[in-house]
C-alpha cells in the first residue's frame, strides 16, 4: 500500500448511495453591533430546544487553524449571533493538532482558546469536535497512523497505544479549555467511520462500543459534567457496522445524530416537500429514543441541512421550516445544530459540489433565505417555546430489524402514520409488554408491523 498524503479528497457519504496580537484581539473580542443586542450570558442555555450551527469559517475553512484570521472569524461569529443561535460546533483538524502521537501543537491550542473567547463575547457556547479525520469529504490523516515502511495503517479504534494517545490528547485540550465557561463539551469525532472505512479499519460493533466507553470515560475524567457526545450519522443505525444501536443510545451524555435526508436519498426518492423528507429528522429522534434505557436521556440533532443539489432553491425555506417544526416538539430533543454557518469558499477545490452551498450565509456573509427562515423560527420559539407533543401511539420495532435499511419495512409505515395525523413514537418489541415503561413514555396504543400488513 503506498504512503497516503496527510489530506486526501473523498466523498465521505458515497459509501451509502497564547494569542498573538493581544491588543488587536481584545478589540475584536468586545466588538460589533451584532452582540450589542445579544442576550445575557447563559440565558439561552435554558431553552427547551437549543439552536446552534456548525461553524465553517468563511475565509479559510478549517485551514484557519494554520491560517488564523481573527478579524474574519469574529465577523463570522457576529453573523451567527445575529440569528439568535446559542451555540456552535467546531472542527479541530486531527492531523494538524496532533501530527505526532506524543505532541499537540501549542499554537493550535492557543487559537482554540481564543475562539472560545471570541464566542464568549457573542454569548455562544462551543462544542469541540476532536478526532476529525474526515470533514466535508476530505481526509486528514495523522502521519503516525501509517507505517512509512510498509503502509500499514494503525487502527484508531482497537490499537491500545492509539487509544491511549487519543485519551492523552483529550486531556491536553481539557487542560487548556476545560474550565472555559463557553466549553460545552467534547464531540469525539465527526462521523469517524467515514475516516476508518477508506483506510481499511475494520471495526465490529463491540469494538466500536468499547472505543466509545474508553474515550467517554476519559472525557468525563478530564472535563466532568460537560456534554460529551459522538457525532454519528445514519450509517450505524441503518447497518450493523462500527457501533451497536444500543451502544450508541447508552454512551456519552446524550445521543447525537446527523440527519441528512439528501445523503440518504430520501429527498430524491420521496420528493423535497414530502412527509418522508420533512419528517426525516423527527423519525430519527423517535427511533433513537426507543433504544434509550434512561428515559431522561436526550437526542441531539447535531447536523442537518439541505443543498440546491437536492432540491430547488425555492423549496429550501419551506423544507427547513417544516423539518424544524416536526422535530421541535419531540419531547426528548435537546437541540438542533444546522450544517452550516457559511457557504464554502469557492476558491477551495476538491469538495463535493453540494458542500459549497450548505450555509445560512453566503461566503461573503450575506444572509440567505434559509438563514432568514431559521432566524424567524428561533425568535418565535423564544417567545413561545415549542411544547412537547403527546405521542400516545407507538410503532413497534422488532429488536433484530435494521431500521430503515430499505425504507419500506419500517420507515414508510412510520410516515404513513404521520400522514394519518398521528405523532408516532417508536418502541422496541422487547419493551412492548413493559407497562411501567410505556406509561412513563405516555404511550397508550401500540401498532405492530403485522397489523399494518393485514
């Protein structure tokens, strides 16, 4: 196997269908009209549904860690704050931050701390995503993972030494920002299975679950009481691969999920404004909730978004509003974090086409119709928080069934119930006779797939 470069372009989802310039920085940290009308620190932390965005720097993307432009970053954060957002999710670049297994770049940690300071002045909390080897279809491979002699790739999920180095990095970051008042917590990685797959890292669900346990234990040790999650998309929920569904539903602080109706071909299959498309995120919230053993555990839709590659531009605002409204009244929803803040800089090459127009703002920082839609909804929900909708009817999921593997078996029946005016939840078959459990969830009526077939 030839040596791989540190960055390699790949379509990540086609597997499925101390700060320099302190004086200048101080001015930026306290600047701008956008934060003059911003809420008092911490007020939005009490929202029933939190709203945030995946921050993508408009000027230098996440190459910003090496090409730091605090003026541009401060302006981007002003844009985000002007929408009423209460948090951002950010991406560290693993190969840049930890180019050697025993070394973390101090300058990058300085810049991370500065970014949290900039966010603080705009009353934005920050979820820090750490082991990012795959972001927006680009691979970032730490050099020490690949042998220079024979091209052997070390498995970051199962190699004990690699896991120890990952735990070490979490401790280094926590030492720097763990007590920062804007640090929400660690997101272990951005869909790290799309990093492992092209590098041939075979991982069983049991091994993936053990990796989660080891790293979440470290997160809680070095940054106790924070929101620690693993940013995962549809893949392990629709395949018996990398993690078990029960493991995903019981590890970390809450269950994070990335719901992309376009990547999974739902928009293309059913239509942009169809029930299946606009209720796709709601489906995943309810599906995940069925696997929770702690009835107080929350679901975080940590990524969702839409591109003109998938639907006409005119359909994007109504799709966005319907999608948000459909999931906002899910009782166990923690928050919605849109992907993403700003369109990708067109001067950067090698990304999948749709990655360039996913922003709420254009790359030159003009608010798009989708951004106006979300701003309106945030203001509405601040005035009248979305009340949790009773979900008395539940569709029973056989424990051994892969949910939505082909869409027709379970996904379509769920959407048919929505079309009938119901707000269904999901219950595992193994818990369908648990009266106390059903009562605690407010479920009074169960529907089996066999009943729907007759």
